[in-house]
C-alpha cells in the first residue's frame, strides 16, 4: 500500500512510518522542515517538504498534489490542525483514491473544540467533568491556582497556571480573543493517557491505559507504565460512543484523590502510540482496517505492568548527501 504520514519530524509520526515500512508498505513522509533536519526522512521511501497547515491554501494544494502524483491510498495526519482540515475534506481526497485516516469531521470538531467537549461530558459523563468557563464569561473568584488554556490548543501550547491577581491580569492580556480560551480548576495528580480503537459499525472496542511516570513540557510521557483498569476502559468506551468515534484515538485524564478528571480527547494517534504497540496493541494495522470497513477483532495480548522509557539519539549527517524534494 502507498501511505502518506504527515509531520515526519514528530515522535509518533517517525514510529508509525517505520512500522508501516516494516510491514511492506511504500511510505511517503511530509514535514514543514527540510529533509536534513529530520533523520526519519532517510527511512521513508520518499519525502516532501510542505507548507505549514497554518498557511492553509498552500498546504491544501501541496498535500493534494502529492497524494495525486504519488497515488496515495491512505493519508495519516499527525498534527491536530491537519486532522481537522483533512477530516473536513475526505470526499475531495477520496475523489483521487486517497482515504483520510481520521474520524468523521463532526467527531473531530467536538474533540478539537474543548468547550464543546466539556459541555458534552457534563451532560453524558458528569463524573469525569471538570467545571469549564470561557475566559470571556469568567468571573474571578480569587481562588488560586486555576488553569487557562486555548479552546483548540495542542501540546500544552498557550496554557497558563494562574497563581495570583497579578498573574491573572497578565495572562488575560495575553489571551485574546478571550472567547478562544477556557478557565478550569488547576488539577494535580497522576497523568493517565488511554489509547483506544473503536469500530462504530461493529461495536468492537479496545482501550490500553498508561500512567505517565515522567513527561516533558509538551505533555508527552517519557516514562510510562501500562496497566489494566476496567473502570477507565469503560469510561473511554462511553466517550467513544457519545462522540460517535470511528478509528484510533486517545483520551487524557488526571487522577486526583481517586477521582478521574478529563483533560482532553484527541482524534488522532497519540504521541505515545509506540508504547501501546510495543505492549501488544496493533492499532496502526487496525486503523487501516477500519478505514477500509473491514471488521476488526482487537483481541490483543497486552503486556500489562510493563514500564517503557524513551531516549533521544544523535545522528551525524553530511548535507550534500541529502536531496530536498
């Protein structure tokens, strides 16, 4: 199969691309950086530098042209903004034979807009709801600390812990327009990420929780422990049901004083996909099966209580050996 994986410079994209290569697929990678910035560009069959998704007109044309030129059968977007755009344009890409590996756009919209997320959770699963206000509607009660984050942010970008009136005044001046930011209680506890797969047509579901024992400032777990918890798994299944989620995704929680609190629902492969796959969950293969409307049977043999850690490696390169396509 001919598969395009975006954002090749990210950890999960590199793993997904290498996994697909090892399972005898022709893999093309894209990224906003030059090929010699990205070691993984040497490990895929072909690499393209593309414009940022924030320059949507150029991005749209470049990605579409690559899919058409390379006869791409599947495109797996990694960055949230790419997931959002591509989910809205599935029919356009399907017209040239490219299947977009995302949930439906209505589901993505609920997950990406965190205000919509928490309004739905408040109604359907109130036990994991975290009280949420739009900054434009928030009246400061003077109870510190609290948390301000973008309605549609990612990777902890634009998030602020507010600890004093002076801090609040500064953060509020930085967060414009105010209706694009949310205010929530500041939570401390164990970070739990749950990778899951849900087949909306057959009801087949599987979830694999992990506790993040250490994480970086972008919210990516660098040391994790895989564990089994039926209550958490059933909660994630309910989330998949109420969002009409089809495919692979992930949910993040904070466990504080034995109470599970939702952080966000991400309609894509998580940054820690590698942990779940190495633990025994064949999420990447089954994502393609769901996109192809083939029935899945996720009877994975999971290595529970396994701890995984991640390291960074250095590579030497000679610039004249790299081609920029």
